[in-house]
DNA sequence: TAAATCTATGCAATCGTTCCCGACAACGTT
DNA sequence: AACGTTGTCGGGAACGATTGCATAGATTTA
C-alpha cells in the first residue's frame, strides 16, 4: 500500500546514522554543512515528510485543537470557525470540529472523544442543554487547556471571548422601543446559558431606561435554542395567547430568529405590522428575508481568532498561566 | 501538567509486565482470569485510557478521515457533514473537516495537510477552481483511499456519490418552461466541475424536450461559485444587457442562488415578475426568502452517509478493491 | 520416571523520531 | 608531550502500545 519514506531510509541510503539524519534535517549546529546538504538534498529528492504521529508520541502533543460548537450550519459558528482556522493553520495546528447539536449528551461524548484523541486544547461554546460542566471541569483540572467563546462557563477559570451581549440586547430592544413599540417580549434559549443571561440583562436595562416595566410572562425560553420547531411555536403561541399580548419580540439567538420568522409565517401573523422582531443573527442572507429582520451581528470571525490566539498562548506557555481574561467584543445593530 | 496513566504504570503498580497488562486489557485467552480481573479493575479505577497516538504509530493508521469541502457554511455541505459524522463516529473514526473556500491553492494545501497528518482516507468534493487534480491523483496512486461526493473527478478511479444533477436540472428547467417562460438562461459555477457539466446537460435536455433552442449566450459561468458578489453581478448584468434578454434563470448552485437573489434585489429587478428563478439549494430557510426560490434539493445527509460507508469499506478492506461504483441519488424539486 | 504438553507470564523488537551520551578525530595550549 | 577544545558523528534509550518468541513451572502422557 502506502509506504512513506522514513529517516531510517535516508540513513541507510546515505550510510549515516538516524541521529545524524535527524539532526541534519533539523539544522543542528553540530552537523557539517556538507552532510547537511547531502541529507537535505536527498530528503527532498525522495520526498521525505516527517511522520507527525511519531512526533506526537515523542513530544506528547498532537499539534491539533478541538472545537466544540452546537452546529456548523449556524452562521455565527461557521464564521467563528473560519476565524479559528485562520490562526490555527498559521501556527501549524489542526482543527478538529465537533457538533453537539445543542445536546448535553453529545457534548460530553464529543469532549471526551477529543480529549482521548489527545488534542492539545479545546475551544468550547456550550450546548444550550448543558448546565452541568463537570466533564469539562475534570479535564481542565487535569491540565487540558480550554478557552470558552460565546457560551461560557464562569465556574471554570480560563480565558473567555464573547460579544457584548448585554449591549447588543440593549441596542436591539431600544431600537424596538424607539420604533414605537411598548409591549416587547423576549424569546431566548435556555436560562442557564451565559448568553441568555447577558442578553436578558440588556433587554431589562433597555426597558428600565425607557421606563417600561419588566414582565416575567413576556419572557419565553426555548432550551433547544430553535432546533425544535414545535418548541419555538409553543413559546410564540403562549405569547400570542396572553391577554395583553406583545407587539414586538426581541429574539436572543440566530437559529431562534429564523425559527421565529417561520412560525409567524405559518401562523399568518404579519411582521412587522402585527408583530415586530429584532434578533441576534449572523446570517449573510438576512437581506433576502421577508419579513426582514433587524439584527444584532457579532464579530464572529474576530471572536474565533481571538479565542484561538488565547488558547495557543496557554498551550505554548512554558509556565502555568495565572492571569486569565474575558475579552468582550462590540456588536453591531443592522436595521432592516 | 497533564500526565495520562499508561500501561506501564499499571504494570509497575501490579508487579506485572507491560505485555501481560496489554493482553489482559485486550482480553487475550492466554491470561488467567484472576490476573485479567486484577488488571481491568485497577485500570478502570485509575482511569486508564489507551493512547491513540501510540496506537496509530504501531498500527500505521489514525482512525480518522479527512473531509474536503468548499465551506461548512453551505447548507448542502453542513448536511453532508452531519451524514458523514453519523457513520464515522459509529465506526470509531474521527472526522477532520477542512474548507477550501473554492480556492484551488487551499485545496492543495489542505489535502496535503490531511495526508501528512495520516488520515486513513479522504472524502472530497472539489473546489470550483480546481481543474488539475494531480495533488489527489498522486496520493491516490500511493494508496490513500479517496471517495468523491458531489463534485467528482472522473480521472480518478474510485467510489463516487452524487445527486442526480442532470435530472434535478431537467426538473427545474422544465418547471420554468411549464410556468410559461421561454427564454431561460443558465447561471452556473466553473465549467469543468462535474456538477456544472451534469446540470448543464439536464438544462439542455429540458430545453430540447420542449423544443426550445439552446443559446450559448444564455449560459454564464461564475468560477468562484457565488463566493464573489461582483462575479455574480457581472454575469447577471451581462444577461440583462442581451438584446433578447431572458425572462427566467436556472441557477446551478446553492451559494449562487442566494447570490443571484441578492443581485436582483440590489438591481431592483422584480422576481419572479421581471425574472423567474429556479435553482439548486439545500438551505432550510428558503421559505423565508422574498422573492421565494423554487429549488432542487439534494439528499445531502444521505450522500454524506453513503460516501462515508464506501470510504470505510475501502479503508478496512483486506484486499485491494477492484470494482468501484458511482452512486446517484434522486433529487427533489420544491416549488415555491 | 522422564518426556511431552500446557498455562501463564516476561523479554524484546517494532512503529518514526528525538536527544542524551559517548567516541574520536584534529586541532591548539601549556 | 600531555591535556583540553572543538567539530562530527553514531549508539541507544525513550515515547506507549502490541505481539512473536522464550521460559518458568505445573500437569499430563507414554
């Protein structure tokens, strides 16, 4: 089958020892220029490529990082992944992507899978159904570098990169208020997710700033984050069944925003006439939507880049890192 | 840092040799039941996990497969990836995804990257800018198992899985014709891509069947497959500038379809009144589009599953495979 | 009773690479 | 002349796991 050429082949062919060949290829000072040239020329000629598996075994690292996201089909995550790859490939790291599809079980499986596969570190955005993070905590305690982005876990002390969710939510809600809506509901994913908490907070602040009282029954949770159409539909039907039903909704997620639009379309509720919507979304075909969607856009690509830079900094650190930071990037409101 | 427990640790702790421990864990017949129990119990207790890197070195395989697609943000590919993962994880294989972003250079880099990282096989959908496939041919000749899906290369003799592109194109074009349009243009990606050729053929057959003459100037190519807005815009402007300009377009790609809609929106051309569109797309938010898009949907998930099954069959074959097949799956036309 | 067989285990090679030592020239220094 | 330096290179252990072969003792067979 596939017989790759090794350092041993070169040594034999040139009548040298493997140590000498290895050193020549790594350009060590103790090898004479003549031998070096001999070896490198021959290596190039027969197409020698160092075996990364052997390297990994020796160096006790795999030069690969694992990424845990809910799903790559989500625009936010696919953009973040582009950012992650741009840094990782630059530094010679492989990126192994795994999807949780918002399921806690799959998250546990994937995380352990990646860890056992000896990734050098993990970039994690929690699934919407994850409240217990002991699977990550135990790995982190054992020394596996982890950096969170987007959906973070405060219980684990490490670097985190997020968008300014509170400000984004504040902007979106304020936009609805300034457009004349007073009865603004809030549709979000699971309550324990960091992004949910932050966005709820921004929503509340906007209401408070404009003197609108907060109503608990105006907030609906979808633990599956828009993955289940029925869940989203139920939440919206409940809102519409309220005595004093809302005239606008601030939606706190990408998948949830599109899901929400689908539900209104199916229920024949006119947007924005009967119901105005503003939501978080990084989709780049939003312009084509009808009804259109005013959206908060996160710098996903940049978040991916930053998170990866921070992770590689931990991985390649000679001494254990003591100081960790949480980077918060600005969001943009696109009015449509 | 992170000190994983090895077979050696177990051996030392139990006063056995590493061979005995290894055999006990692998449940070999020559080990006494007592020793076996002793070892497995202790292994579980201290949380022993075999080191996959060492295994890879020994067994000369990595239990991972590489996937090469243009981009994960594309609905078709993200669905195909879900299918790929469903099979791969089941069989204990890791999936390493890499994106070409339709660039030939990145494809070459990624393919070599994956190969040097010793993946056991490759699932490839060619980038739209790839016409020379020697980078894949040489690896395939050396014995690396490759299965193509979606965008295939006929020069390489191996398994292939595709949708029935010709039939899908025929259906979409026929739909436009049956809707009363007579002057139907065709917007597609690069001319050498297998899907382009197949879809062009279906388009031609539909025209011929309905007695409409084929016009060369009604076919426009976008080698970047919709990645460059300007390219798509130019193509459409050229069509609109024709003396006898078309009244409908059959678009041959996912990204191209949405790109096309954007262009029309920006050019203030009403769809479908001024221009009707039918195209290939696997997006699941198409219902929200305005103008809406009649689309050909491919069984992407199933294509991913099939391609993976075939790849694993090659990888795990004891004897070289002689017979290869090209599986063609049916498409569905969704009229909107 | 001696030889043959069986049982349970250890030794050592292997995968590809790196790197600590040690060897041994050819110098230069007292 | 004896010793230290420097420049080049090879031997071999190590990384973690598997496995063919050897071997100890126990058991069965002739």
